[in-house]
């Protein structure tokens, strides 16, 4: 009995093993096989409805590849309703079904051959024959759209044709058509019943095109397109496309050599037979320095630095013109870095800081961890040569990683940027090739830093001043370093190695052999330097007991002014003319050892009150509406004007800072805002308002009460608590909004603070005296709270200081007295009407588009590949999708208005190439699954993974052609065929 049980037990186990093995084998279905590769489709799909069928109507379903059956297969069909209940099954190549409900049904199919099986399924929706509407995404797989006969758009007053373009499987004989076109007022202006419609749009306004496609079963699909005609010049703007260049220029950046004559010329993309040219060159101050009407513009510049070259290309036949503006760099050959013995040392300190930061990122520290960490030894070593910022740490550090290039689980780092001040995006932007990773099991930290150091490229040959960006750039394929260029906010898009750097003094004290070394920098005024106003300059250093001799020279080297020798007070100079100047200081210690420092500054003309100033907006965009506003610095609007001329006249009546805002809007209902700041001064000849204002003495008294209290603040005290009463009494007369003071500094030589925390400059700076206390300030030059007023500081011993005292954002001439109110704020529950509800947003969907052109395509995808859409509130917007390598762009929109140069995003799928002749090969360019453009050459049927085929060109085959891609393991049912 026991043996029988054992036998039964073993039989059960054996049976289970066999059954489980068979079940496992039965479930192993889906391994890719080209012999079973195909799709489920309708036997007759002349209507293009790939996802639906009329109810109560027999419909034949079949399986094949490229609409042809496959040999040697068996079939197992099943039809399920929306609840998953089996309706019908079949085992022949054709599967006839009749849907009876207006719901989604699922068809499954298992195809088998001697090698195995593959499963497929398809969802089909039952459609109502009495009210059959096929969504556009289901009609011919969303291939149908309204197309214009010209890719450039529609020219006003010129006949254009609208059609549905080429659609695979479409035949006009299987459809009827209904076109309707409406103007901007909704008035029907044209209609038609042919496959296409021709029309002349008479005005530049938005037209709506409605198109109904109806098949022989009575099912319709609706399409809509918004069309805005272009003026003749806008329509033909591509005829005047081209670029400015010269024989010196490499890549996309224009340059000339200082003192050399270089011919500038325009290279058109089309015929230039009827073109005329207007050239003009502007320096960094916007002043015209050269012009010409010649085809070849001989240009000679005698000063290095950045310029702008403007060119108007005019077609004399069509009367159209196009404006081009390019940055132009004038290359110098005598940078101070070539002779300064300390330049190389500062460069090494900068690179050591960069190496340290990049190494931390590569090892896995986050940007946040680096931003919040204390200053590193490398930063402290570079600190004396940083010329702008708190100099306490780095700010806004952002590392840049390269996708899909992981080492030890982390993406490679190929660049980083950071600043020396929290209110600047970056002062250093560096790139180090194609990425560096780190695996501690394979290398050491020392080797990592060596690799980073070898990948840093810093070229200082164009360095002029720390206040301007110096750009270094080298391409992996350029055969050496590209010319380094001093260029504000220059792009590194065409560089593999390089950097943009500013606010580092690469030419410190020219020959500094003093002991201790004199290290520091010139501190320029925080505000804009205007003509006919005193500007104060300081030398910031930790070295004690220095004296200074200052000079000002023009850019050309002409001596403008010299201070008294060996002064210890700040240098003050009143500039008479607008322009660029070089400020130089010779610092001398007690032994007589000297060091020289320079700073490049810009001086702007003074604008006077009660004088009219004109503003003009230049653009090639037609039919714009301009809305101008002039506002005070605190946001109070003084004047608003709307016009179509782009001209605005503003006459300021008071002194201070003003903001001129311009909002432009056009036919697309999109607003673009431009801003310009101006400063209005008294220009002399005006008596300060403090002379007659009865409240000025009261405000001055409160100010001095505050200063007296602040000067006595203990080192460890909270200044806003210590001087609470004095601050509360004085704050009503300031432009501050926080009810407290910020950035408080109280040293033995000066006191400074601000009334807001959104600026780095101080609103109050007063020098102290070693022999007396501050008793008053002279306000005879005060004209308004928004201007920076230089004041004389008076002391208790009868002395005074006319330099380095400034006040700003204080109203010493109020219209009424302000009495502080003391109390507390309590929170109470609020009932009642919650107010007007916000507008209800429209229903949105996520749309995905990608470009159809490559980056260097003549169609210029960087500007011409776009999608116009309406957001959740019905506002029309445009997104630039760009070249095909930009990848898939997701757009959340209530509707798509128009597209150009784009297509719906492609998923990774199987791409097929079939050569018709064994003597010919296809040279195929395609977009792979990672978004990169690849090529292959094949003479056989080839299946390979990718997103889409861009082009396929037939050519002769030879032994050097690469073999076809092996795709035997690919398993997806999507396909693209050439």
C-alpha cells in the first residue's frame, strides 16, 4: 500500500512536470520572427478607417505584411466585446465579423508556424451608420491634414491651393468633399466640393478653413485650419536669406584684426542679381563708426573689442528688404596677459578652482551640496583676484551632464557654470569635451583631476578687462584652438572645450614684487556713471598703509586727469563726455614699492529733466501695435500711449530713475515686452527741494537719530532690534518695503546699509572720522529719492568729508509728515463672498511633435519648424520645435492652430529597407531610437530599430559598404517602408 502511494505520488509529480512544461511552452509566444511579422488589417479599407467598422455590417479582417498574405501560417482569431466576452472565433486567414454595438471590441490573433507563434491584437470601434463620425486620428492613421500649395505659406492677393496632400492608400474617387472658408468676421467667402480648392485671400487677417471628408459609407471626418496670409515681402523673405562673412571668419562668428582692412560681404542662399546693400558698424556704445553701400565693404577698425555690424539687403525689383545684425569681434594682439608676469598664476588659480568643482560633481556631489558648502581652499586662493561680488563663496553652481553616458551609475559631466554673486546667472561657464566619469575601482582621484585639467581650455589672448567676458573656444575637429574672443554672453554652442569668464583680474598689479604683495582691485561706482556727475573710485585691499595715485585716460591712451600724488581718500572725477575710459591706480606701500591696477569703465550722457526724449522701436515685423508706458522706479505709471508708429516721446518733469516699457502685439495676439532704464538728473541750475521743504529738517533729524543709534550698535547685537524705534520713525520716508534695514556694515572707517534686500549696493554710505562723530550731512545736491545723492559728511570736531558719502531711496522732501503707528497684527476668520471665480480653463491635451529637417537644412529649422497652438485659456502661442535632432516636444494645448516643418513624434519602431536590384545599394539616413542621425548602406532587405527614415538614396555597391544591421531580436509591430 505504501509502495502504491509512492508510485501514485511520483506519477502525479511527473504529470505536473509534463503539464507545466507544456503550459510553459504554450505561453512562450511572441519571440520575433520575420516569417510571422505582419499586422491585422481590413480586407477592404478604401475609406481609410483603420480602427472602426459599421455596426450590423459584415466586415472582413485579415493578416499580412504590406497588404499581402504570408505563407505557411495557421491562424487563431477571437473577437471580444467591451466586457471581455468572446463573440466569435476563427482559424482561416480571413476573419469575417459583424459588430452589433457602438462600443470598442478587441480582436486577438495568434499566428503559428513550425518555428513558433506570435500574438497580435487590434481594437475596433463600432460606428453608427446613421451618424458616423470618424476621428481624424483614425482616418488613414492621422495622415490627412489641410496643406498649402507653398511651404512658405500664403501670399496676400495671390491665388493659392489648399488640399489634403499625399496620403498613403487614399483615392479621391472613394470620397466626397466639402470646403468652406470664412474671414475673420465669420463671413463665408468661398466653398467647394472638389478634392482641392483654390482661393485668393484679399487681406492680411486670420481666415478659417473648414473641410469635411465623407467616404462612400457616409462616414465623415472634420478638419480645420487657420490661415493668415503674408505680405509680399514676408512671403518672399527666404529669397533674401543669406549671411554676412569675410575671408577671416571661421565657423559662425565674425572677426577682423585691429588695424587691418577686411572686406565684409554677403553670401545669399539664392540669386542676388537685384540686391543692393546698406552697411553700418556700431561700437559697444551704439555709435556708428563705419558705413558703406558697396557689395564688398572694406572695413578697418582701430580699436579692439565687440562691435555690431548691420546690413540691409534690398531687392530693387520687388521693393523688399531684410535686415541682418551680427556681432563682430575686433581681435587684438597686445593683451596685458602677454606681458603681465602674474597672469599665468591667476589662470592657474582659476583652473584649480574649476578642476576642484568639476571633480566634486563627477564624484557624485549634487549642485545643491556644492552651492551650500563653505568656500574651498581653491576659492580662497583665487579670492584676491575676483573683482565683483561678495567674495565669500561661489553661487548658482550648475553642472552639466551628458545623457546616456554613465560611469559607475552616474552620467558623465561635460561642463559647469557658476557666479561670484547671487544675483548673476554665471561669471564662469566652462565645457570640457564630451564628458568625464569616475569609477574609484578603475582610477584614482589624482588621475581624475589630471584628466579634467587636460580638458580645460583657457585662452587669454583677447583679455582686456575683468568686467567683460573673455571667451575661449576649441573644437574637437578644428585642428587646433579657435581664436579666443572677448564677447559678452557669447555662445559656446560650437565649442567642445572652452569657457566664458568675467570678474577675474588676469592682469593684477603689473610688476608686484612688494613684501607683502599688494593684492586688490579697483571698485567702480555701483551705479551707472553719468557725465557731469562726480564718480568715486576706491581701491579694495587687505594691505594697510597704502597711498594712491590715480589717472584717467581715453581708450586711445590720451591722458584725461591725474589725482594728487599719494592720496589716501577715494578718487573723485567728473566726466564731461560720454565714452569708454581706463582708470588706473598706482598703489604704494611705506617702503616705496608700487603696484599698478586698471579698470575699464563706460560713461553715459546725462539726461535732463523737462526735456523731451524720443524712443523708437526697430523691427521687420509688420502690423504691430505698440503700447508704451513710462514709470518711476517704484512702478508708479506716469504716462501710457498706444500707437502703430513705434515712436514715443517722453518728457520727464522730475529727477530720478525711470523705466520705459514697450509691449508689442500683432495678428497672432501674442505680446512681447521690451524694457529700457533711463536716469534723469538736475543738470545743474536747479535748487534742491530741501531748501524750501518745511519737513526736510524733520526728516534730516530723524535720519541723524538713526545714524547715531546705528553707529553705537554692539558687535553681537541684532541691529533691527537694537535700533527698532529709530528705524520705525524713519522708514516711512524711505523707498523700502520691509520695515527694516539690510546689509548693515559698521566699521571704524564707514557705516553703510540698505532699506531692501534685493540689491547689492547700499542706500546709505557715510565715512567716519577718527577725531569726531557724524553730526549732519549736506543735502544741497538732493533732488529726489530715486537718484543717488553725493553728500558731504560733517563731524563734531568741525571737520568734514566731501568724498564717499552717498544716500539713495530716501525722501528728504515729503509732502506730509508720517507718524509711525504702534500695534500688532492678529488673524481673523473671513466669511462672505469669496470674490469672482477665475475663468474656467479649456480642456487640454498633450500633443507631441518633432522636426522633419536636419540642422543644416536650407529650410532653417531653428526658426521655421514650429507649432502654433492655443493654451488652456485660448491664448495663441508658438513653440519652436527646431531640427529633427532636437527630439520630441510635448505641448499642452486646447487646440493646434497650425504647424510648419514638423510631424507627429515617432516612437522607436522597426524600419524596413527593401532593395529592388541586387546591383544597387540604399544609402539610408535615419533617426535612431536615441534621437541621433545615423546612416547605413545595404543591398538586401534590412530591418533595424529607429524612429524614422529621413532619406534613402540608391548607389552602386562595393566591398567597402558596411553590412546590414542585425535586427533579428527586434519585436515590435510598427514599421516604416521605403
